[in-house]
């Protein structure tokens, strides 16, 4: 199962200014970008549903040329949900009560269907009076055309094109265009890995689509082709390494019993060559102490 919330939180947290610049340029005009402070997630108890709700992204930022602050609250939704507008209002009310600051609320929807506009407000009306009208911003990716973002020199555009409105036959093309955009952004390897992994997760091509992707890749400008191939090769290598880590952990668990989380983290940090060495050495292990000794000997 894809952990959609984790993927979107990692992406938006890593490129938050770029996210605001792409979708909310008006906010970029009046905030102080260098003042961003991410706040701890808030946990709310939903009494009616009996569930604990956790906010996705919460941050505090300054108005430009002012000493006053405001909060930006973002929720990611991977599916359409009845009464979500009411939940957004409840979040708003409780956050406003706690921080006593203006709050700019945003929802980003990443579901593929239905392609019906999601609510942007929550209202309480009487026949003679409007008691409440709460409005918030909505980015609904399945209503956005990926073609409109191809020329945006922005890492968020490169990533989110993979979840925008597209025909099935366009999937290989969108993946290639996303990677071309990514290749020209001048990001560091860790940033490229994060975005390319996001793209590959949501545009995981089947065999026929992969063949079309490779055909399209072969006819683009040679320097562009080389840059894209470097990204593709990097995530293939990463995927192979992750597969080796899973195999090693599975073998160790069968041989030694459940390996504790600390040792599992150390295994995940090993290089491909070190994983191969461990794969050979574990055949002689009989206890967890043998695994610990192997680490100490390196």
C-alpha cells in the first residue's frame, strides 16, 4: 500500500516555499519566506466519530515588513470524504483558539476519481441569517492539466504532474516530461531522489508503457536524455538496494529471530557492497551477538 500522506508531507515539507510560489503567488507577495517555522502536528479527538485526527502540515510565518505572524495549515486528502469541509472548520477553530493568530487553510486532493470539484467552504445558515461562512483553498490535482505545468521551473510542478489529469495513453509522456523538468532544476542529489521517487511511485509504468517511455526518451535532445537517464539509473539502483535490505532482514529474522529496530536501521545504512558482505557472513550467525560483532568489526 502507498503511504500517500507520508509522500505528500515529505514533498511539501522539503519544498514548501516552492509550493506556495506555484499555487499561491499572492501569499508569496506578502510573506517573509525566510521566517518559516514548522510547528508540531496537532492531535484532535473527534468525539462524534471516536477517532484521533492529526494535522498534516502546520507552520508559522511572518508578514513581510511586519512583526505580526500568521499560520499556514495544509491537509492532504487521497480520497473524497463527506463532511471534510466541517473537519477543516473544526481544525481552524481549534488552531485559532490555541495560537490566536490568523490561519491560512489549504487542502490538497490527490485522488484520481471522481473528477468533481470538492467543497471550498463550510457554512451554517438559518432562513433569516448566515451565522458562519468559513472558506479555505483547495488544490484538486485531478482537475489540473499537466500540460499547464510543463514549463514551470518548479520542483513541486515536476512532482505533482504525476497526479494531475491525464489520459491513460499519456502516462509515459507525462513521466518523461516530469523527469526532464526535474533534470533542469539544478537540485542536489537528495532532492532529485525525493522527487524522482515521488514520480516513479505515481507513474509506475507497465511493460508496454515502459517500452513507449524508452522510445520517447531515445528521441529527445542527447544532453537531456543523459540527464534523465542519470535519474532513472539512480532510482533503479536505489530500488535494487532496498530489495537487498529487505532480503537481508528477512534472512536474519529467520535465522536469529526478530532483529531489533536499532540493528535494522544500521543495515539500511549499509552500501551495496556491505550488504553483499553481510549476506555471506550471516550464514555463520547463530545469535544477535554475531550480527553485532560483525558491525563492530567493520
